[in-house]
C-alpha cells in the first residue's frame, strides 16, 4: 500500500514537473529562442572526482545529461544543437581514458540508431563534425550508421563535434576549397586560357562551404560549463557574434533550469547580437 | 449556429488573454533578471573600488608575468572614446602589461592608432620592436591594432598563399590527396601576410555582451575570454580582478 502511495506521489511529481517545464517553455518562447545552441560539456571528470565515483562514471553521466539536454532543446524548439564531444587535443589523455570515452560514444551512437530512440521520436538528424579518419573503425562505423539512419530527418539537427578542433576544421576547409579551385582552374585553362584561370582565388565563402559545420548556421549561444572562460579550439570561426555563456555548474549537473538561464541570457543580449550580425 | 459562433469568439478571447498573460510573465522574468544584474553590478562596482584602494589583500600582489599577451575587444561604437582607451592602456602599463592587442570590428581603433600611440607613454607599435617572437624583457608596451579584416579575410588571404604554393608544386596527382596543408603551414602563411600575431592569453571584452566580435579566430584557441561590461563604466579594480583571476587559471589543453 505504502509503495503504491510513494509511486503515485512520484508519478504526480513527475507530471507536475513536466507541466512546469511546458509552462516555462511557453513563457520563454514569447521572446527570441536561439536557432542554434552549442555546448562545451566541461566538468565530467571533476564531477567524478568530487563524488569519488568509479572512473568513467563522470563521462557516462555526462552523456546522459547530454541526451536530456537535447530533449529539452527540442521541446524548446531549438533547431540546431552542437556538442563538443571529443577534441583532437583529448587524444593526449591516458589511452585507457580515451578508450573508455570512445566505447561510451560508440554505445551512445548505437543506442540512438535504435528505432525507439529520441532520434526517431523527435525527428533529429545526426551529423558528425571532425576528422573522422582519426576515429577507430567501430566508432566511425557506428557514427556513419547513425548519420545514415537519420539522414531523412529534418526537424532538428544535432551535431557531435568529435575528433574536432576549429583550427583543423579551417585547414581542412581551405584544403577542400583549394582542390575545388584547382579543378576550376584546369577547366578554365582548357576553355579560356591561362589568363582567365589565374584570376581564380579562394574566397571566404569558398572556405565556409567546406567547413565541417556548414550544416548549421552560426551558433547564437555557446554554453561552457564548469566555470571555464575559453573556447578551447571550438567553433572559433563561427562564433564572431555568439553569446558566450559560462556557468559554474559541472556538465553532469546541467538540467532544464540551466538551459532556461542560458536562453534568458541570450534574450537579454539578442538585439545587440542581431545588430552585430547585420554588419557582417 | 449562434452558440458555435459565440464559442469561437470566447476561445479567441481566451487565447488572446493567455497570450497577454504569457507576455506579462516574460517581461516580469526579464525585469527580475535585470534587477539581479543591477544588484550584481553594484556589488562588483563596490568590490572594484575596494580593490583600487588596496583594501582587499589578495589583489595586492599580481603575478602579471604570467600574462604575456593581452587582447582588448571593444564595441566599435565605444571605440570612438579614445580618451577611455588611452586611460585603459595607461592602467595596463602601470600594472606592468607589456603587450596589448586592441581590436574592434570596424577598425575604428586602427584609424586612431597614431593618436593613441602618441598619448600612451612608452607605447610602440607591435612589429617595430618585434624580433624572433620574443615577447619578454621589453621596456616599452607594444600595441597591436586589429579589426575584422584581420580575421576571416586574413585566413582567406593565407589560404591563397597556400594555394599558390600548392599549384606551383604541381601536386595534382590523385594519389597525393589527403592532408596537403598543416596547421603550422597555415600559421606561417598568416605571418607572411602580416596577420601572424601571437595568441593572447587573456581577452577582455568591453561591450554589452560577452562576444569576441570576430577577433582573429586562429589566435584564440585557448584564450581566456572575460566580459568587462561597457567601456564607459570601466574600472581599475575590475581590471585588476580580471588579471588576478587569469593568473590563477590552470589549463589542461585537452589533457
């Protein structure tokens, strides 16, 4: 009897909680809601150390927090969500830690590929930004399968930045742009001669269309957790007019209310940032 | 039929009322947040005065040597306040900061470069004393001036430098595809076109929002970015606090 009462109370609490989230989302939606939000998911290891948890628990809880945050973003109507899942610099960590994180990511990608996952429920297209050749074959295959299975979805776009740094992204984009220019030059040489071919140069838009992050508009807000104030080689090119929001909360502790605070901060600065975007 | 029409009108009124209520709640939330930030602003102002007067002991010693290169991003509308910029630079010189990059999106500061260099005691233009990347043991404060064209446009120019080298090398064979450019080559190319300044350790943003406003992307990989508020309300104590906080930061660089 007592167990039934407890589960009834929990169920009512959950429903009231959901109702409250929906109400707050409706109020927030009166103002401008970001189209694209990016997260630097900092603080997983610190969380693990603070609570004396088993190694790897911090990252596991961090991935749980990421999936929950993705759901909240979808419910708020934020179309593009990007997370800094694994930097090229993170390969400098201990091999066992890298392997643990990669196994966790592979598991998550496989979970998201399943028919009952939030990917299919919310109609989310998954995309991977980064030098995927640096990933081991099983992880890369899991990522490619997730991309293939969700390629036809278009309501929301979720990007994992994995084996990614912004400087690597820029060099890669420049390389692709140069190769494209090279082909155009050869074509022009054949048809119009050397003079016309030599006028071809690489422009900013040529570089931008080859960026890994060309699938999404520039982020409106970049949220970094655990109180850090740097971008750590993340979306440096794309964040000229982004609201850079830092919160002392560790990533595994992030919840709906932290997202609300970040969006409120964006709304406070929205008109100024919109004015700056128009100047570009 | 009349009943259905009345029901539709009633639903419409309820929807309008609901919409109005939501808007009122939204404005109320933002008023509360503004009040919070106003109170926080007063507390920060008080703290900065206490720091300036030397009351707060922990800010009395500043390990400014750790700050090798400082960048200041200023909102372009405020960049016209050259007297404020000069005062800020004088404060930095007094603190012992040796190398500063001044940035605003529209290049207003670049246009006032000569005036600023003339007014700030001991300031020289970056590049005139720069030799072999040595940023230490300088008696003068070096000033660099940058704008949006030193960001994406500079990267595009550097890309063309790399492109020309690529074309001249004749590397057109399919088998040579892969990573033909490296980050170090990109850094060298940026230096070639005159946009190869060092990476700032700390970037202070003077403006309404914490936003780097297009500061050259290649140079802010691991830069600490701190929002200082509008330039018109800049305070010496806040500057000391930001630099002090920076000197206590420990970075893992991904490790």
